[in-house]
């Protein structure tokens, strides 16, 4: 049964964000934005900077040392209500992925690699609350995961899931150090820019620390260290027989743990298109994932005032 705790957490998020805010009263509603580092699904601009709708399409190709190449198409629709609140919904569509598929029966499974096309991951529905007091910038998000992904392919949790995340940062010129902490019950909702070859389902505390650099020509580079610490036993659905086992009901809390570091570089090609490169190293699972993506925005970011 789905717990009421996520909804209580969402209510707290919605009530708390305005209390942090110290934005001048003369500022127009909707003019405050989330920074690039507060959106784990891609570069800045996916959430519109001013009130109204936006749509985006992300297309990425990545190589996972445990599973080979895959390609993912991620359509997203977002809406900004005002300078405090926004929401978005997106679903990953795998154009190409290798999975360890069962060619036998449930009673006598026989696993072998098969290429799947046009399969879905879990849908993510998120609401965001942000505030910008003098000493730091805050972005809180509550995400509801809907079970559209196939657990047999290691692409879904098989149930409704949640993630609550708190992001704090402060700018020092071109450098903005940040820290994140949150709680979730699906690893698929954490750090969605890099798609892992498994989904763990069970309560996780997750932490991240690092920073972003604003470079010439609007380039943005980010480096983060992360830890995903299971608080309960977990069920793990794996895409591959390597790394995490195919389907595991863990008898201890350590099976779902992951830690490592990730980097990304966003290169705006024009106001509507951003090219990104990313790399993730899982120290716990000894898996390297690297790739690139293009993000297409229907509604481009406003031009920066000189």
C-alpha cells in the first residue's frame, strides 16, 4: 500500500518555500529561475524562467560498461506558476537498449541478451519550490514516479514511488558550490541525467556535494560526488546480468548502496538547443557511464541583459 508520508512531505515543501523567500517586492512574478544545477534531468531552460508552459525534448546516447550502448528520448512538459513554484512531467523512451531478457518460462527462466526498442522507463511527475534569500539559493522538489517502466527489463520500479530532494547553493563569481540531501524509494528518480542499468526499490537516503562553473560563451560545467544509502532492504531490477544481479530481493540494506562522482558539460548551440556531455563513475559498483545528449526547448531562455 502506498504510504501517506510522500504527501505529507509535499505539503511541507509547498508551505516551507515561501518562508525562505526574501525576493524584493518589485520583482515580477515568475522572474526567478532555478539554476542549471538544480535540475538533474538536463540543462537549464527545461523549467521556464517566466510564468507559463514550456516543452522540451532530450535525446541522449550513453555507454554503460556493464551493458553497452543505449539511446533515450525524453519528452517533457513544464509549467511555472510563479517565482516560487513550478512543475514538470517527463518519461524516458528507450530507442535502443540491451536487456537480459527471459527466453524461457517463469518456472525455468533462461536469460540471454536481447535488444529492445521503444520501451518506457518510469514516468516522473515533479513539483518544485524555490527561494533566494541573501545567503543561499534553495530549490526543493517532490517527485512522484509512476510505474510505466518494465521491471522485467530493469527499467521500472513496478509501483508508485517518490523522491524528496533539497538543493542548496551559493554563487561566488563563476563558481557555485552546492549540497543536496533527500529521501526516495526508487533509485530511478535520483540523478536522472545518467540512466543506470538497474532500479532499486526501497527507502534510500541520498546526498550530493560539488559545484558548477559558469564558463565563457554560456558554457556550464558541473562536478558532483554522491552517496545513495539504503535504509531498508530493497528489491533490485537489473537490465543486465553483470553488476547488480537480475532480480534481487535483498536480505540486507547494503545491496542497493551506490556512491561515486559525476560530471557534465552543457554547451548552448543556440537559444533553443543545448549539447551536453556527461560521465558517471560508480565506485561501489565499478561501473563507468559516459554519453552525450541534445536538449531542444520549445520556449528558449530569455536573453541575458548586458
